[in-house]
């Protein structure tokens, strides 16, 4: 073989090696079954309220600082390694206080050392824990699942879609969202046809707060189309301080009541006892038996969970159905 031929073959082989080295790597497809064990896993980039995060698909070790997300992962059968354990855990999620799960601090104050020890593939924050996003993102890929109450359904869809694509649960989530849409349409029709008004109140420490359109509990009016008994209530997280006389003045057909103390396990007078007085009993809602005590864990602790969000819709429907009975 001539020297020029040998040189040509060597140069051709070198060029092929260089081209292979420069070829782009993809991170959104699964590793081939014949690839080596240490090859990079598939990843997905999701957009959330605090930016974009690239996450490995089907992360093996997940730490969750948001009870709505925990409710959703539990409903989807997705394993969780670490959670903020303690008495604030919603009753239906109490199993996560067990020894088989790692305690990682509280929703407001994560234990960074405990989180680091787990070497998580994904950390989920949201709502009360959203403020610790930057700290957690230094440890592992982190997403924020906070649902903006001003855009409840759209934000709920977005975070559910993110979890669906990360954990390969698109079929289950799509079916769930279709059911949610259908249920919302049913309740909207019920609300519009009833012509009834409603007021949402929260009791805590012997005090009353009122909530209306645009508030954290505004889905009653904004999403489900129940007419508000009054306009202009503050939309801040703690609502407006109100009195028994205020409730009578607004005279709602339906009174939706959230007993915060009972929900979080604080001692105090129950909402039912507080509202059992001459002033409230003179309202249309009380006279017709249309006072609905809301599912506390759903409305206050995990309002965007896969099982809790539907429970909220059902609570609103229950009040409308009671009111509809008044017309029989």
C-alpha cells in the first residue's frame, strides 16, 4: 500500500472521530437499553413560577415542602423520600410522619443538612415554602408549584402538567383534568341557575375574617360563579376582619365557613359554636340550614392537591345543593 493511501485512511479516521466528539448531546430522550449504566438519564425542562428547571425524568429521590404537591404525588403513587413532618401534616397524609420518611424541617424553615443527606434528585416547594426556593436550588434541581389563586385553574393545570411530564403520568393527569373541567362546568351551571349569594368566612382565635372575589378562597365566585353576597372585601391573604353584624347585613343565602383552629389543631372556640348566636341565626343562610363547614385540610393546607382541589369544588356544590332545596 502506498504511503499516500495510508495517510489518507489515517486522516479519514481522525476526521470521523472529531465529528463524533462534536455531535450535540440530547437530554430529553431515554437512554438506550444497550447503553452503559453511567450514561446520562433523560431530562426535561419545566417552567414554573420562579423560572425554569431541568429535572431528571422519574427522579428517584424526591423531597417535598408543599402539601398540595404531596397530596398529588401520593394520589399518583409516586414515592417521596423527605417531607416536613409534624402535627401540621393533613390527616389523610399522616403516614408521611412515619419513620420510613425523612423529616426535613418545616415548610417555612427547611433543614438543609437533612435535605443534603438525602442527596435528592428533585426538591418541590410551593406557597408557604416558596421563599426558600433559592436555598433549595443550591442543593438539587428545585421547582415551585405555587398556584396563584387569581388564576386558580390555569395555574393548577400548569403545575399538574409539570408533575405529569416529570413523572411520566400524562395519561392519569389528563384524565383528572378532564374530570375537573366537567365538574367545574356542572357547578357553574348550578350556581348560575340558583341565583343564590354566598359569603366565605374564616374563624380563628375567636375572630372572623371575610373573603370575596379575588381572594385566596375566591374560587367560590371567580371560578365556580357563585354570586358574592358583598363586594370589596380585601384580597390579601388574611382577608377582611368582619363582625357578626356584618354577616347579617350582607345576609348571604349560603355561608361557607373555614374553622382554621380545628384545621391546624389549635385550641379555641369552634366555628360552629361561635356562629350559633342570635345575630347569625337571623341570616337567610342560618334560617335555611345553609351553613357549610368547609374541608379544612383542602381549603387551608393542600388547596391544589389532586384529591383536595376536587374536594373544594364538592364543598361549594354542597352549599348550592342545600340552597336549591329551599326552592322545592
